[in-house]
């Protein structure tokens, strides 16, 4: 007679049970730092050294956060997989929009303005290369940081003033110098002194057929350690707001901050959009770009455009002699009287 009763499942050996438990514990321990990082990024909780510095590398951490998710799925750990998936989605929400262009819906039917920003690294950047980028890109307005007297002389000798004849230039022997060069006439030239010691040159730009434009070469101090976090926050907070009922504002420069910094997102929220983010180029790194640094790059250099401005494209270019890449943006301005 055949026994049709099912046999009871075999119990796992005690050693196997312990191994499974330890693997689960280790998986939770692997997920925990990614969950903490995601929480800091999502809620803007970075405070001082070293979290301010580390949070700039969020795009790379977002990619690595997929590892515990893959392990949880492969080992069939349901709740760790759910937690890892939530973390991955949080990172994706923060990072992926920079990779996706906003489209042409917001581009007004107005004049085109081509702008570029470059940090000259104490005036040492190759002036001929900068002038070549200006000429090849038909740049109308150039913002310069770490602008020295030697840098001004070299740019003049390389022919920059033949292409961009009007300028607001304030050189200094340290990293605090600043300049704006323009193909079009400039008005209201001047500079602002930030708490961190850097200057920011500014001017109105008379673009034919466009609404009044205000350009500033931005350069907050760098958060190099505990002693500079305060000036970094103060300098970012001091960046001018856009004026929806006034001139079209453009802030261009080395902000020493990325879109993963809450302090920088507060600047953008003053009526701007990040041109690279709008163009789907927000993950293009700009620093470091020389042999002095041995870690992955981040996006410190930005063109912030008034929300009324359309963005066609954003490209970064290497500049020999500088540790930053130049940022080029092709913008579309509102028409005069529009």
C-alpha cells in the first residue's frame, strides 16, 4: 500500500541557519550607511566638516547603493530588498533629473546669448586656449574667477579684448579676483566683496532685442575644512536673488558647491534654474581637472539662469593650466518688452 502522506520538510542544519542569519545582519549593516547618506541628502541635513565635503559625491554613492539591493534580491532577503529599493529610489529622485533635459517648452522666442565661465587658478590658465574657446563658441559674455593682473595681461595679449571689447575687471594677486567680459556694451559695472574675501564682478549687459540682463561672476569661498564652512554658507547666502519684475539675472562661476548641497539649492530657489540641470548635462563634472588631485570629479561650476531664460545646451571644456573646466551655455533670453 502506497503512503500518500507528504513528508515533513527537512530542517536546515543549525550551522546553515546561523549563516543565513549572519548574512541578513551583514546585509542590513551594508544598507544602513546608504540609508543614512540618502536621508542627509534628501532632507538637507549636511552640517559642517566632513559631511559638506562628502555630500558632493552623492551621484557616485547613488550608483554604489545598487550593490546591496542586488545582493538582497539574489539572496532572496525580502525586507532588506525593500529597504535597499527605497534607498535607491531616493537617490534616483535626487540625481537622475540632472541627466534628463527639461525640453524646449520653457525656451522663449528671443535673442540667443552664449555665455561661458572659467576659473583661471590664480591666473595660470592657458589664455590662448580660453580665447580659442570664446572664439569657437561665439561666446558673448565671459565670467572669470581667480583673476589676477598677470591673467588680465595674458588674456589681453591673446586677443580676448578684440572679441569681447567691454569688461568689468577687478584683478587680485590671490584667488579673489573677478571679471566679466562682453561682446555687448556693459552698464553699472562694479563688484561685491563677499565675507569669505572673494570679489564678484557684475554688470548689466545690453543685448540687442532682449530684456535687460544682469550678469555676476560668482565665487563663494571653498569649504576646505571646519574653519571655512561658515564663510562658505555666508557667501552662498549672499548670492543675489533673481528679479522676476526686473532685469534677467545670470549668475555664472565657481560656486564651490553642487546640487547635492542644500545651501546651493537655496541659491537656485531664489528664482533660478541650473542651466546644466535644465539641459540634461547636470552630471558633467567640472573639478578637479588636473594632476594634483586623485579622486573622482564633482560639479562645482554652474550657470544659474533666471527662470525666464531658456537653455539650449551646456558643455564643459578642459582648460590647460586650470583645475576647473570651463562651462559654456547657450541661452535664450526674453524679448525686450516681453
